[in-house]
C-alpha cells in the first residue's frame, strides 16, 4: 500500500465512529451493562437510558417515543415495514422501483414469489428519475397498495420527493414506507408534516456504530412484528435491546441534527470541488444518475463514470485501493456480486466504462480530494 495515510471516500457504505459517540456508549459496554427487561437496579438503569435515547430520537423527528422501535439496522427495519404492512392490512400489491436497495427489492420479490403478491416496478429514465405519472396511475387503479421508495439513493444519490409520494399514497389509501438510511442525519425530517407510515434509519450512516438502527411506525398505522420474542420494544420487536448501540445511535443523531446545515455546506463544498477537479483532470469523465446535479442529489455522493482505459480495464477500484484510497463501485451489501450494480444496470450504463462511487463525510477535506485526483490522473496517463 502507498506509504501515505489511507483515504476513506466510501461513507455511503459506512462512516467512521464519532469520538463523542464512542464516549457516550462506552459506559454501557462496561459498568452499565444491565438487561433493560430486568426488574432489578441494573436493569432499571439500562431501561431508563434506553427510553431516554428513544425520547431523544423521537424529539428530533417530531414524533412520539412510542413510534420509534429499535432494530439491528436498516435492513431489518425495511423488512419489518414491508412484511408487517402486507400482513396487517391485507395488501396484495407492492409498488417500488428497480433502483431500491436490496433490503427492499429482495423482500418484495420474495413476497411476490411466495405469497402471490403483485409487484410493480416504476420506470426510471437514464438518470434514475422515477416515473411519477406511472405511480399515480398504479395507485388509482389499485388503492390499498404498499409503496416503498427510498428518500435518497445509496449508489447514484438521487433524491425523491417523499412529501409528494406520501401525499399520493394518502390520497389513495395506500401504505407508504421509505428507506431513509442515506438521508437520516443528513437532512431534517419533520415527520409531523409528512404523512409517511414508516421509515428506516441506521446509525452507522451518520457516524454511529454498526448493528443498530430503528424503524418509525406511525401510531395510526401500526403493523405486525417481524420478530417475536419476549415482548421487547412494546412487543413490536422481540430480542434484548442493544443498549450501548441505542445510546450511541441517539447521540450520533443528536450531533447530526445540531450541526446539520453547517455539515451539509462543508460536505457539499468538498463534493463540488471533487466534481469540478475530476472534469478538468480526466477527459471523457461523466456522472451516473443525478449525482453531479447539486440540487437533485445527496450532497454526500458522486458516482463517476470513467472512460475506457487499457491500463485500468476492470481494475480501477483495485488500483485505487493499492494507492490507499477506499471507494466502491456500488452498494457495499452487493460487493461480492458478479453481476455488477443493479442500479447502474437499471439505468442502462455503458458496461465498457468504469464506475466508481465516491461518498463524502464531514471528515473529508479538499486536500484529500487533491490526492485522489492526482492518483487518478497518474492512473490515466498514457
């Protein structure tokens, strides 16, 4: 590996743990280790801390604490929302898109195959914009559908108007779930103003630990559990809660909300600088989805399409890794797949080009961007 310090530009896959978050959770890995379901003092202390964290998250999202249910992460939350809504409301039709995270797509496909649920995938154009007219027509023809559409795409950064989607679903008596894993902690979400029925969040996307997340379930649209057990989480999700992780989740979200505007401005400046510098450095560079459109994409993601190169054919990610630069070609959850990115395939991207997702956090700098650009320039020199 390059002797220089390694650089991390894969924040859509996971983010580094904020030191303040680590400090907050450490006591619950050491002295405050009680089971929150236990009646003795150790258990009561853990329960009090857990409920304080729940109340903090609820306050940030402007919902009641009883609407926040802790999970192992975004994937479990997505599965819980979709399976629970189907079972509870006798829904026979799922509407989603071909560029959703597999935590949504795969469960929808399984329900279609095993339970004979009708599955409709919205069309999207070559930049990943969803066909909202098609959504309207589908809801008009089949009300009481389940709609699951993400807020921000984890590979190409496209932002969906979840307010508009929520209004459409409310008008047609349909259940609306949104995977907000990439936007939680990065965009303000006031759930009192959005008629959304459930959404998912995961701590490790906003500088919390891995293995803990939550689902918001609107109190007027409760759903059946996915995991049964000892009645934890108000019987919505069985299993002893990850107390230390939940404490950390709440702290990470609190820190994100405290400085959201300034963090967004700083990260967007780094992304914009990267976009402008890569255009200058390498002839023929383009961008996938809307990731280069600063108004319609996540400020944390830039998906770059590189021109063919004999020296880098199929090896650009490998060469960047050798130079101490961590990036990805798509979702980390699919990194072992041999078929490439299902998102980029749905957009019809040119298979002869190398596609790299650069994703940013508040810990990235323009100086780091300069080093990445220099490395890429060297790799593309004839």
